[in-house]
């Protein structure tokens, strides 16, 4: 369906919306955009609603990054918002008839700009299509619910009467039932296909599984819309929600695990050989994700806080290792053979840009298959594998990405430049802030 077909169907069911919220995911997956009066929605596909192209590439504080090559330094030219089919949705958590739609931006050529994260995922999917394969994706997303804070700089606190280790606690689910039901109901209204919901290990932490889909673009769209939805619904209950990778130093971080299989044009899982053994294709896919994981770490852990998730007590794997049904491994194989044969990528924080993260994961899968990369021996039990851990330094992950031939092949020279410019700008700004802990222990003693 075209956007106008979707809009007509929406109006037939709900009436003309009071406004349409145009959502543009930037490089950090922060949603930026405009409010458009609902009766002006028909002009959206005509390319008359504009935003600066630099809207795609601010740092996490929202500032433009001159080194990216976009922004006021070059006149800050406009792009033209274009709606993404299938993303027009009612927003049930606000009063009135309000709708939202995800957008991309086109340049004057009529082409989607290279700055679009969604474009890069599409290009990876095109590579799979050239082989006659389609990725099947099922994300899992963790988040924390917090008490409402008075100031943005205040530390988080879990809800009252919350144990330090929830660990699938059914009582916690019942206690949060009104809020969780509102989240699931809003997902149903927005067409976000959720599956199981559990109380995760950390205090106030929950995980939602998404149903598997052969539309990886829509899977990434749903992650974005889900994060927005959860924060809004939880706020309406007088609480806060966060997908920050490591909100508590002493409790597990928030991850985004991604299950991946591949089907051919007949819908057959190519990882299933019909024999009760792991196929070479699945082994090579694992090998590719492990081989490219260090180069892609800044995609999987993009922010200053993201690296903390790999520390002690986070429950996150911290080295490029794989294992059969081993949750301590970066790549877990839940099913080695059969129609459900797949890999589970467990490195991403819940704070990632889902388009870039899926592009990097799938790019690694394809790299491994095309180059027949062996993953080496699997992780067994708690025995150390001897594999060097992933980078513990934020700047180091960006430096490696900058040098990576795989990154340039996957995202292109220009986008790699923009991405590293934004990250280095954040590094320069955030790592020079003097922390309260330094004042506490140094100011009056030295």
C-alpha cells in the first residue's frame, strides 16, 4: 500500500488525525522530525515537507558535527521527508486522534540520502537477495522501569518493593500488570508483533520478544517504535523507562539479542540440511559474525555508557566466542539443525541504532558464508577460551571501525566518515567532563 492508501484507510477507521508526527531516526536512533496538521498529510508524499539533511547526523547531545561535512558549515541544505510505507500508526497513549509515521529523507535527485540508516540495512538485504536468500529476524529487547526522577542528572532508582534479582519472578509481572498490559495493548494497536514478556534479572528490568519476520526493515522499524511507545506508556503511569545499555553499575545491562536464520526463495531454512548436525552454512555464518565483531563494536556499543555493559555483573558476553545453547557466548546457537536452525547474536546493547546493528550483524553473516570462515571451537561451560576480549575503550572501538575495510565495504566511505566524525565529537565532549566522583575524592584532598 502507498502512504496515501494507508492514510485513507486510517481516516476511514479513525477519522482525520489532529496531527501527524513525522519521525526521522538519526544516526543515534533518536527520533527527530515535525508535527504536521492531519489535514495536510496528503502533501507529505509530494516532497514538500523539509528538514535539514544534517538532522540525520547530530551527536547524542543534539549538536551538529562540523567534521561530518554536514550542517551550517556547508549551508545546511534541506532534504525532503518521505513516509515509510507500513509505519502509519495511531498513538493510543496520547489523548485525541494522533498518528505517527516513520520517514526517510530524499535529496534533490529524488534518491534516499546516504545518511539514512535504513538505506544501509536495505543495501545489505539486497546483497542477500542476489543470492536468493532472505534473512528471518527475531529481536529481543530489554529495558528498565525506574521511579520518576526530578532531574535528568539524578541516578536511577528501581520501583519500590522490587527485589535486586527478579529472575523470571511472576509476582513482579503481576505487580506491574496494569503498565505492562498498556504496553502490550499499545503494541497491538501499532501492529508491533510481540511475543513473550518476562521479568528479567535486574530490579525493574523486563524483556520483550518480537515474533520472527522475514522483513528485517520492519523488524528495525518495530524496535524504534517499541522504544518510543514504552517510554511514553511508562511515563503515563508516573514512572520512567530506559533502554540505556548500563543504567546501574551493579546490575545487568540492557541488551538487544537478535535471532537470525536465512530462507531461500521456496521459504526453506538454508541452515537446515535435513541431518541432525550443524550445517557448514551456519558454521560459516557464525564465523563471519565473530570475525567482523571487533570492527563493528562501535555499532553494537555506540555510546560512552554502552561499553560499561561488557563489565562484571552485566551478564553480557565480552569476547567474540560462540557456543551451542551457551548464554555466555557472543553468538549462541539455540538450534543447530532442523527448521528452527539459527544463530543468536548477543552483543548489541538496547541503545543501538537497530538499522545499523542489523546491517552489521547480517553483513557479518554474509561475509562468513561468502568466505567460508570457520568459527573455531565452541565455548564449553565456564572454561576460558583464550579469545581476547572485546575492546574496553570507547575511542578504541571507533578507531578500529575507521581502519576497517569491512566497515567501508558495508557502509561506504562517506557514511563511515560521518559515523566516526559523530562518535569522535561525542568522545571529545563527554570524556572531558569532570565527574562528581572526581570532586568527591580529589577536590578537598589534593
